[in-house]
C-alpha cells in the first residue's frame, strides 16, 4: 500500500517554471514505477511523464518533451516533475501515480496505476 502526496503547484506566468514533488509513504518505493498525469478543465486526464522501475528510463508526452523532466530520489521516497517554459495550455491539476507491476509498454496508461495522489493545481497565466 502506498499513499502519495503532491505539492509544489501554484500560479506562474507564461514562460515560468515550477517543480512538483510527490512523496510516497510506505516501504519499497524503488519498486514502483512513478508517473505524472494531468487533467485540464473540461478535458480528460492525460499522461505527462513517467519513470520506469524496470529500466530507469523516462517517458514523456510529446506536448511536454524538452520542457518537463521527471526524476526520483529513492532515499526520500520522492518523485519530482521539473516544469520549465510553462504555457497556459499546461494549466491543469497534476496527479502523481505509482504502480509496482506496470510494464513499460503500458506506462502511459492511467488505468494501469493502482495508487494516486490527490492532485496539485498548476495555473499558467498569459
């Protein structure tokens, strides 16, 4: 069982940066693949970034590639999402997700994740 708590959201201007954090409680954090998803107003939840527990590789949505970076600190049970060059289209609630059994081929699929945080709001003003 894992509990996830996100933080770091807020209001930022177009072109600004934010770093989101997600702290996991429980043991065995290194065994979990970790991901970030987001839900914008009136839209469905979408994949943002993930880091596989299997191969340590990172995966990104095309819309954020080159601007966002996912990283993790297993000693702190924390996964981060560094967001740069933020755009108004990045405005959304950002959710952290974890799963210990997900395979790389499904790492972008929200339905594959068993554990979710409560979300943190990111608002980018133009």
